[in-house]
C-alpha cells in the first residue's frame, strides 16, 4: 500500500514500501514532502516501534538511519512514518546530576525529567558576528594544562590520546575540578561518552559520586554494545543541553566528549552503508564539516553571561597524530593536548607531552588579574628549557652524560624534576594556578639564573629561588 505524499493527521506521512535494508539503513519509497533530517518512526509487524531520521532523499527513495539498528526489521509488514519534525529533546536545569542514554532518556532509575522547553538536537544557527572572543581563564587543577596549555572559557581544546592511556581518568579529573575563578556564576559539566565499555561507564559514575561532583554533571552515555547509529546523536543531544544551560540559564558549561574516534567510526559505517565514495582511510569526504558541526557549538555569545567550553577526547589509532580524525580535529579546534606513551610508561600522570601540545588562546586567558603576572614568562621559559633538555637527553645517549658540561647536566636535572614534580600529580590532586606557578619556579631554580633569558628581571628578583 503506497501513500500519495500528503501529510495526514499531525503532519505525519506514512509508507509501507520498504525497498531494501542495508546495514543500519532503510530505503523507503516515498512520493514527496519528506525533508532531510526529519524524524521517523518505524513500526514492525510485531508492534515494536523504533526511531530514526532521514539521511537522504533522491529518486523517490528516502534513506532512513535507524537509531536502534535494523535487526528484526523486514521489508514486508513494516510501517514507516515521517513525523514532520527533527529530533528534539526536552531540556531542563534538573538534568544536572542525572544519567541519560545517547538519545536523552534517563537510565539512572530516576523519574523522567520535566522539560522546561524542547530543542532541536542539531542546535540553532549562530551568527558568527554575535560570537564573543574567548578570554577568561578556566582552572582545571592540572598543572600541565593550567601552566602550559591554559584552557580559556569558550575554547575548543581537544585531548589527543592513544589506546590504553589514561584519558578517561584525566577527563573525569577535569570534569570534577574545573572552575572559572573570580566569578559567582554557576559552573556545570555536560559529559558525553560515545561507544565506551561498560566498565568505563561504571568508572565515571563511581568517580563522580565519590568525589561529590555528580550534582554539577549531566552524563550522556552510549555503550559499545549499543547500535552505532546512536553514537552520531549522543554529542548532539549533550550539546543541546549545554546550549540551554549556557544561553538560557547563564551557566559556564564545560562539555567533555569522549571518544570522538568512536563517533568517526560510526560516521564511516553509515557512509559505507550508503555506498558513498570514501575519502582518506575510508572515512567520508564530509567528515571535516560533520566534525565542525559539533566542535563549533562551543563559544561565547555577545550579551549572554554563559558560555560553552569543549574538551573533546579522541584516541589516535596506532598513536598516529596524522590520522584523519586528529588531523581534521586540529584544523577546527584551537590547539590540542597530546598524551605521550613514553611518559606513561615511566609512571608520569597525566602523561602530557607539553612540546607537542598547544593552546592557541592561552595568552588571552593568562596574566595579571587572570592568573599571575609572571605566568607568560614562566611558560615561555619552561618550554624553552624543556626543549633544550630533550635535545641534551638525546645527545647524552650518544656521547655519555659525563661528557656534558656542568650547565648541561643541570638541564637534565631540570628535565627530570619538571616531569616528576610539575607534570606529575595525583588524579585526585587539585592544584591552584598559584601552586602550579610556584612548582614551576622551584623547577626553574635548578638552572643558573643567567640561563633564564625568557623571564623579565623583576619576576626573577621576586620568584627565583637562589641556592
């Protein structure tokens, strides 16, 4: 039975002509009137109902992505209803402290959320001219970030990790400790977990509960054994709540999304099912714009007190930073924090490779009135000294440490102290920016004063600790 392309009651179009099923996609014959990204209800012959959305319309056929997967769906006896609207979720400030699945349904055993309003999960277009420039320091309590790769309110700063590295622990620590200093506005965390294992989910839930951070965190969880299609919706659903809290409730929102690699893999799966021409390593050619549609939902808006700061986390396949996922992410975001396997193997936590990491907006968020007047000089000197120490380490493996000059040996001592006392800290250790900078001065004081050429004399006189 075919429909004639006219909307029925409540604007619903109905079709019973499923042409074929391929992977997670249904190909449904239509007449007209179906829109891209439209929400779809699929009713099986058994009465079971599933949800989906329209990915493409061409030649009288709508391609429908089924969120719960197509297992058990037949080309006969299946009714497809096009609902005339996009996927929306109800949002409320009461969602903080709760746990939801990737489509925004509660999974913590609590009551349904009474929505204050409903919002399209794709977000609303934001005029670039209405964006405010990010400039306010966010203290994460992690020295390698606060001191060397400062996070600024409204910034997009991803974490590049590798398999087996403690990015989940670092993400949870940042979510618990982050705060905008010197302001009374509320701070909230929206945490989206994409394609994670169940034991990782238990880790996050237990961590937030035991540290008392759960009340300010809204968790959206998509597990690895759930249909891959929900992975494409999870970050969008989470960011919809983040936008509501930021722009309607004047909150500073930190959105942590892990793991964007799982998201990109789901994107590739859908692209393959649609038989699209693949791009680099099989990923679709539009992956750049798709990732940008997520990352660009961060920022500050002129006239609004709230803000959204994003820290997406992605695990680099084979630790390859040139892989398409980190490569494209680096073009869209304002820097990156890179975790290093060598530091991790030596017991350093968090194993942040400060020489490969970068926060492009750092200088906007540091200095007098924001962190401390010596911050920029200390950062420049730490970077220069650690870079030289790494070169000397390589040289010492060739000619032997005993062949180095006394000053060169001090650089090696500095390097070890920098890694062991400045970068290294406990997952539960929350350092203020003053503590971070004081530790930096302790480390820098290993070097002769005349080697600290990136620091102004007045700061040397005030902070340098002479032996």
